């Protein structure tokens, strides 16, 4: 009898141990347990820790509550400005309601993946190429809103969506490279032109200041010589003063003007001499004409040795006949210069 009682006790203990092992469950900290009892959702979600279910009647499904990182396969599409691109992204989401994630959707991971792909294609078609390349933050927010609305009903919330890469055709890459190069070249030219303009203004101000003080130019010349000599070169470059060149140029122009004026005076005197020649006048004036002709010959000889206008005037005055110089109030004498000769009546 005692043996039968011992055997029965051992059998019950073994059955209890087997039942305990079959009914015991452990839920991790990052998980939640959803229990279905005879196919119906049991009240409450099992919290992390040790829990028990009824073997054969209850079925518990553990749901991971961590943030899931899911890469979205690259999607090829045509942008609003008719450019073919391939865009891939990554989705960060997590389960906020374990019961909805088990009951309302068959596989919430697959559902989120498909929704991310379709939303990405939609964003590509609504955006332009420049937005995909430079305004990704706005597109990421748009993707997050498009995915978060249906995912809430599945007990899932989308934490973040990021566009990883945008692949462009090779022809488009070359075109964009040429555009960027042209833009950089334009900016360089504008900056260079602006620098030249500012430098020209400063140089004009410096020239105006030096024109007021001629000694400043000489000081600047000396500073330039010192700066060149400080380079320890074997050859010293000495700039030639521009003022000296201008002085020589002005001197040459003045000499040419004086020479031209002397030639004009000589030609005019020759014309007047021909007009008063005794050969062309009447016989009664022969003696006076011969005296005037001799005086004119002396004046012409003197002109060959004269280079200065003042000396020309002195020679003409000295060459006048004495009788012409002493004549008082000759008719028409006021119409001529003293050095040009007097008109005979």
C-alpha cells in the first residue's frame, strides 16, 4: 500500500513538473507577450519577466519592441523634370502596440517594407532632381508622414526615414560637372574683375595724391628700388622716371613749334620782299628800290643763322635802312610792323 502511494506521488510530481515546464515562459525586457487562448486574444499583454500559460490552450507570441532598422531597396523612377534616377533609403520604426502588430497585420515587417518602397517611388515622381540632391530633409519628412499614417493602425510608428543615395545617369553627371565648372569659372572671373576695379580706384587715388606732391613720386621710386634690392638678386632693375620722358617730349614739341614759326616768318618775309622788289615797280623808284633790295638781302642772310624768334625780330630791326626808320608819319606805315619794312607811296 505504501509503495502504491509513493508511486502515485512520484507520478503526480512528474506530471506537475512536466506541466510547469510546458507552461513556463520568459519574456525579455525588450519584448512583449501576446497570448491567444483558443484563438482569442487574452486580456492584457504579458510584461517582461516570468509568466505562465496553459499548455495546449494558450499560444503566446513575443513581439520585439526595439527600433528596427530596415533598408529600402533602390527604386528607379522618373522625377518631375524627366530625369531617371535610382534612390534607396532606410526606415527606422518600432512597435508601440504589440497586440495590434499581431492581430491587425499578418507581417508588420513586410508591410512596412512594401509601404516604404511605394512611398519612395511616389516621392521620386513628385520631386525634381535638385530637391533630391539638395533638399533631402524635406523629402525625408514627406516620406515619414506618408508611411506613418497607415502604420499607426498596425501598432507601428515610423521613427525616421532617410534617403541614402541618389544614382544619376553618366550623361547627367557629366552635364552637372560642366555646369558646376562653368559656375565656378564665372565666379572667378567676377571676383577678378571686382579686384581689378578696386585696385584701379586705389591707384587713381594714389596718383592724385602724388600729383599734388611731386616729391612723393620720387620717394615711391626709392622705396621700389629698396624693395627690389632686398630680394638679394644679382640684377637690379631701376625704373625710368616717367616725368623725365614727358619733359623730353614737351621739349621736343616746343622746339618743333619754334622751328615751324621761324619757317613761317621766313616765308612771309620772302613774300613781302617779292612784293616790294624794284624790278616790279616804276622807274622813278629805282634808287630807293635798290637800297631796299640790298637791305632785304642782308635780312635774308641773317635769317639763315637765326633760331630764336626774339633774335629774328632784332635782326629785322637792325637791317632796316636808316632813311626808312627816320621817315615821319608815312602813309599806311601803321599797317605794318617796324621789322617788316615800310610801304612806299
